[in-house]
DNA sequence: TTGTAGGCGTTATCAC
DNA sequence: GTGATAACGCCTACAA
């Protein structure tokens, strides 16, 4: 116990103790290449004696050029990112394609003043999750790293594999249903329009300044049918934000009230419905409510929501697959997924003939 | 553009192009050490010309001995880990102490046949999150890596910083409340007892074989007051599992029915209440239900649950702090957190005099 | 089947 | 202020 007995044991140390070369010891641990049983035994014995836990992951990563880690960049705070059930479904998909295949998922909450420089994070690839335009400069630096980048529902970005959802078109189809049912007074309850997540009435200025791609797309789809629809942007995709938005929109004289609300998520829709109930407004007889996502929420007395069901798990799978393809040296094809209008029980003919 | 113009640019390449030594170029990017403005400019210019994105994170990690990544090991599937609101709160705490401080969180779902060898993952420290005894061998290998390990609600493990919760004692206090209210027929609805997550009646054998620390502790606390209490183990901490357990326990002749249920999570409790409602059993008049966690669930018509409120966010903060202390070279002190009984409206005097 | 040599890309240390 | 040198710990040709 003369030399460095207390510092972390290394492959070289193990090899020395076993009376073998480092390369041979390496073979024992990597399993790549033939090693005589006796030799292997000696090496393992030496490793055990030294308390060697196997090759250092960082050194191995450097040498192999792979870390086994895939980054998932989100603009939410850590906990909030997963409070939205749609992201949980997405995670399920990512899990199937990445975690189950041995990749670790590195969650990277990003904020404008974030402490993490994305380009300095050790990872083999990154998935951009609902990222606003604010991320642009960070993404630019990430791209220079030349690691595969996959963006879920993001504006087209050079050299980034897009996983798209038909946000505009799906919303348009939902809006058309409402129009077909005679609705003319429509209000939108949108996802946050910017990182500030301000809850406030929609204005042309605010919409124009929006950096949130998905929200803007869904607005665009709604406007294709109801060009003049007003509404409010919520401060998040939550029931309570939907409730607040609902109060703001519905707690007005009946004549000024919309006959239908297009909410940009199911959670928002549920909040709106709750606000309506509280105000004594019947859904769907007096107010139609359309959601988006098609989630089933833990413990939520399922209003049978009329909504646009998006393939959230598949979104995750597609992103995961794209990462693996890129890592395998292939060029992943862009993916475009579509949502489906599900007729629930929260939309009916307009009460105004 | 003669030499390796297409391979990834490196610090050496940048230095060469700028006519500086690699060490000087390094200083420009690390900011550690004085560099003449002119030199710095030349280096940055060369970097821009070459499309150099900054020092390679893996190489830097190897050299510095730090990756900036903290692993979070969970035994749930990826999405499921965050379906439990208690884990979301915990993530909030971790976010404050780690993500906000520049650490990336590497989520590592672990399963007995998992594709990831924990000891081979590049990370500076790991947090074990609700880990059963099944993890033992993996943890043992992790420990050999000599990286700081923090375990949240785990059985005592040598050399691992424990973040404990008073699971047994808190449950005992809840049970005592029930006893004080005259209850004698008690049923437990527990968290899963093993990785298989079998939903089944409790038996001494199954309890003895349990590898789930938190579940076992909470059972122990309940038994301290009601030594003979039976019950069922759920297949997860979800409303639907609670519902299923509730049906199993309550859909029996009234005389055989428990007058109170001790559920090991709020989600389970809510499920039980739902089952009771469906069976026409009034809560709390005919059935008292006690939960655990003290969560507020997105969109859930808050039954004002009587429950044990645990400091979940603080649990995350404590774990994050412990990691940072350990990484700073200090020896983090064990943390023991306590829960508080909140009298809601789901517990009342026993209907049986 | 085993050993030798070289390098993955960076940074710490110490001279100059 | 700047540069040479030496690791960090490992893996992979290739040679023996």
C-alpha cells in the first residue's frame, strides 16, 4: 500500500496489479476482444482488490466520442415541464425509444438568464421541446457543436430535424365545427405567448410579438375561420389558468359573452368549463368549449371534452427515433403528425339563432 | 482549406489559426487567466472562422473531473416517475438547488433488466429516488465509483447521505386520530410493495417480501396502532389504482366493511373516495379516508382531504443541497423531515358505536 | 492471446 | 501575457 492507494483506482492501476497491460485489462471490461480466462480472472481479482468500479465514464466518453446522454431542452421550470400531461405522454415515447435503449435523458430547463450554457453540456444529441424563438441564439451555438438536434413543434430551423404537429390545421378543423354549429361569437384561450407568460387579453401587438410557436400556430388556425376572434392568453397550460381566463371572458353581460371558447389545451378547457359552471353557464347548451390535446387527466372527473387529440406519445417516439437515426449516421426524415377531432359533449349548436 | 477542414474544429486548430498556443486559446474560452485583448480577438476570430463552438464538454469534463451532471435514479418508467405530483414537487426543489445552479439533471429510470449500467453513466453525483432494495447491487457498484450518493427515503445505506421522511411516525399519528375517533375496522391501501407492482391483498408473506421502503414504513406506522389491519397493495400511486383498491375493500357486505381507510398517498385516497361514492358510501359519515402527501392536484375538485402533509419541495431542496455540499468537498449531514397531519373533511367519528 | 503506441480535446502548472 | 509540457483515463489499431 505504498503508492496512491487512496486515489481513485484506474484501469492502469488494475492492469499493473494484475500484471497485464492496460489494453488487455480494457478488453476485460469492454468485452471487445478475446481474453484468456485466467487473465480475465486475474484482472477482475485485481479490480475487486482495488475497488475499481469499471472504466471511468467520462474518459470512455471522450475516447469513444459518445456519452450515452441525450439532452431534452425545455423552457419550463423543471417541475412545470412535467406538470403538463402532454409532456408526460411525450416522455413515455422518449422513454421507449431512448431510455429503454440505454440512453440517459438530461433535462435542461432553459431560461433567458439560465445558468446552463447548452453548448457546454456533455451530450450526444439534443431534443428541443416546445422551444420559443427566444432560444434561437442558444440553439445556434448548439448547432455549431454539430450534434444532432431534433425540434418538437418549433419554427423551421436550419439543420434541425423537425417533429411537427398540425397545430394550425387541427385548430381550423375544430373552428369549422363550431362555425357549422352556428357559432359566431368566439373567444380564444391561448397558451402563453412568451417567456413572461403574461395572462392578458389578446391584442394584435401581443400576438405579433409572440415567440411561442405552438400558440401562434393554433391562433392562426382559429383565425382562418374566425378572423376577428378575440380572447386571452393564459399564463400556463393549467386548469387554474383556464379558470382565470374563463372568468375573464365569461363574467360579463350575457350579450357580450362568447358562445364558444377555443382553448389551446385540455387543461385550459377544463378550467374554462369550471368557470362557466360557477357562473351558472351551461356547457354545452349556453357555451361550447373546445380543447386541444386529448389527454386523460389523473383523477379528473372526465368531462367528455370535445377536443383535438394529438399523438403525444408518438411525438416522443418520433423524436427518439430521429435522435437514434442521426446518431447512427443516417439523416432522419422530418416527421409531421396529425391530430384528430374528437366529438365529446362540450360542443353544441350556438344558443343564438 | 487543405487540412481537416471538415472534421470538428478543436481548440488546437483554433489556436493554430490564430497563431497562439493552445493554452492561450484555452484561457480565452475559460476566462481563467489574463489574455491581451488583441490576442483574445484573434482567437475569437479564428474560432468564428472555423465554426468552433467552444471547448468540447467531454474533454473538459475529463480534464476537470466534473461533468456538471447529477443523476436522478428512479424505479419508475420515465413518464410515470413524474405522474406522481409528489415527485413533481420534489423536482421543484431539485430545480432550485441544482438546475438553477447550472447542473443538468440526468433522469435514469432503473429496472432490474435495465439497459443502463448506472456505474457507467457520466455524472458527478446521483440522487436515489424512492429506490427499493432491488437496486442494491446497482447502488453498490455506484458507490465504488466514489461519487456522492444521496438517497431519498431509502433504507440506511452505508456511505449514502439519507434524506428521510417520518413515514412510520406520521402514519402512526394519522392512525391514532382514527382510533381516537372510535375506528376499529381499518383497511390499508398501500403503495406498491415491489417492482412487479402487484395489486393484491396484503399478507404477512407479501409484506415481509416487500422491497419498497416507504410503503413498508407506512405500514409499520399504521400497525403500531392497528396491529391487525388488513388491506391491499396498489399497483401504483394513482387515482385509478386507489379506485380499484377501494372497490375491492368496500364492495362487500356492510358488516365486513372497514370504517376507515388509511391510504398511502393522496391519489390513492381520492380513488378510494371515488369508489365509496360510487357504492353509495358516504365519506366521511360512513367511511373515513386518510391520505398521505398533501398534494394539490391539477384540476381535481379538491376533496378537502385529511392527510399527512409532507414537505416534498423541501425534500428536493435538501437532496440538492446535499449533492452540492458533497461536491464542494464537505460531508453533508443526514436530513430528517417531518410530515404534518392536516385535518380535512374526510375523517369523522366511526359510525359503529 | 497479449502488448505497444498514440491520441481523444482539454486544462493546470510552471517557466519564460 | 504567453507557451511548452504533462496529464485526465481510456480505447483501438497494429504488431508480436
